[in-house]
C-alpha cells in the first residue's frame, strides 16, 4: 500500500493593513511638497537612499509623484545624498 503524504503547509504572510487617510501630506493639508524640507524627505527615503513605496508609507499617488521630484531636486542641490555610505 502506497504511503500517503500530506501536502506542505503554506506559510502565512502577515498583511500590513493600511489605514484609510494615512497619507501624512493629506492629514497636514500640504498643497505642494517642498524639496527644501529635508527632514520630511529623509523619512520617506531608506538608509540606502531609495524612496519608499506607496504601500509602505501610505502616501497618495499624487503626493508620491511630487515626492519623487522633490527628492531628485534635493539630491541635485546636495541636500540629500544619492547613496548613503
């Protein structure tokens, strides 16, 4: 009689729940993201210098696009590093 084996169990992944209205720029009623506000930009950039995604930060797509441009401008003017050492 052949031996019956159980199928391998799937690992459960933890889903991050994004709260509605979590966008920090919407809460603060920001009209435009300023490239000179380095403190805010550093919160949205990883230690390696990469921009965090929308799923992780909860930023709306409109502000994510503005954030991308602000980070690029801040890097060009040496307010933010391109790559952290």
